[in-house]
C-alpha cells in the first residue's frame, strides 16, 4: 500500500505537502464505538473473546472406559519388511536379510498421546478499497462487536482464514495517497514526463559531432511509463479520488497440536516415530475434553492432564476454543535380533507402515561381501 512513499517524498509536486500525504490523516477513520483501538494495516493483535453468558459445562470423564489391547507383529512380517528395506539400498547385499536367522523378537511398543485444540481468533483493522459507489452505512446503526458477527467456521480441525467487512463502519473518504487528485507523480521520470536519453546519455550528440538521432539532439526523451504526462493514475483509488473505508474483521481458525510419546528403551531414536502412524486405541472429541483416565501406562495419563490444562489456559486467552480432540495411538516397535555368518545383528520394525531402521547391517557393499 505504501510502495510509492519514497517516490512521493523525493519528488513533491508544487503546492502540496506530499511528505505527509501517505500517512492517512486521523479524519480518515471514523470513531466507531467498540473499535477504538483499531489501526490501519492491523498489528493490534487478536481480540480476547468475551466471557460466555452461560459457563460451558465442565468436561467429565466418559462413563465407559475403553478396552486397551496391544497387538504384536509376526516373524514373517518382520522379515518381509526387512527384505524390502534392504532391497531399496542398491549397494546392500540381500544375503543377511534373506538368510539371517531370527533369534529374538522383542516388543517395545509405545504410546503417543495427541491433543488437538481447534481455535478461532479474531482481529480488526481499518481497510480501504477503490470507491465504486458501494453503499455506505457508518453510524446508521451501532456496529456489532467483533465477536458478535456471524462467520461460518470450516469443519472442525480444518485450518482456514477469512475476512469480512464489519457492518455499519463503511464510509467514503478523500484518497490520502493522492490527496484526492486521482493521480500521483510518475516514479519512472520523477514527475518530469521525460528523462535523460539513454543513447547519448544526455549529450545530444553521438561519437564525433553527429546529432543523436534517438532524441534528435535534445538529450532527453519522453517517458514511456507515463506517456510524457509526468503523472499516472493513483494506485490506491484507481483515479477515483475517493476511497471506500471500513473496518475489516480477520478470522483465523487454527488446529493447535501437541504430542507426547512415552519413552521406550529399544534404542530406536524417537524422531523416527514422527513419520509413522500407529493403531488408534482411543479417540475422544468434545468441546472441551477431560484428560483420559485409567490408561495402563501412567505416563500417558500424566501427559494428558498436563496438556489439557496447558491448552485450555493458553488458547482461551486470545482465541475461542471450538473443539478439542485427544487420541492415543499404539506405535508398534519390534527389535529383531538375527544371526548371520556367526555375527549377531539387529534391526527395528516400527509403525503401521512397517518402516525399518538398522545401524549394523553386515553387508552394506555387495561387491566385497559375497
Ligand atoms: Zn539522445
Ligand atoms: Zn514518467
Ligand atoms: Zn488516490
């Protein structure tokens, strides 16, 4: 919006104070009750939602507790995943994966607790657009509060943003960019309408005493950007000299997500688990969830309690919580020990996707080991 501020400041036209012209005068913005702090270009931050008229019902534990049952993978599944993994490394010999003898399958299954809090945040700013005869309605009725305006949210947990005009705040004002002139100085020629000839660089002659035939010896040429006028149509009002000014409400829906993964001692790095899914053991979606209770691993219950408290404190300050969802996934991790040519080696199979990780494959170069 202010990209031509520099040009204005450098080349003030006669008789007007162009230095101050791009800063909109205070008179541009009406005093709208309930919107006193609203600035142009936003920057005011999100508005705290008002306290609800009726306190929402406190979340309660669900009366039926889920059955927690824990699956495991078979040797065949492990071997097949390993074989596939090795075949994707072009230099690795398939021997150990094919002929290695599995001596142990140890399960290090772990849990991932996830809490999602879906919020709506609102902020306001003064905005303007070119005036094309839009109806204006400032002061015809009191403007509704920022949280009283109906805005259709997306499906829960879908992130999105939108903006709407706040009713009863719109008016027509003189354009502050061009001071109501409809035109502003051309930035290409500094408002002169012509500029130094690029062929003779202003000399009017070329090598020797030959007249420059590009500028006919004038040393200057017409500015093509403004066709010699020295000015061009104002960007802000598109030459209409007036602006439609109003308060805009910006609405943003965010899914705030936190994970907790129970520590496990398999030796597999926990970062590996970010790329896999698990078996969903529990899912609970409510306006406000109650921390899951009675789960066999107490670390999950503790994390749930902490995250639910954190989210409900943190996200109700500057936004409105629309929905929460907590899930527990079981992420299968199997540590497979196998023997190959007298040595003992290990690999991990993890996630619903049966991803494999290994750090001691005995045949990582097929040309030397055969
Ligand atoms: Zn010339
Ligand atoms: Zn020009
Ligand atoms: Zn203008």
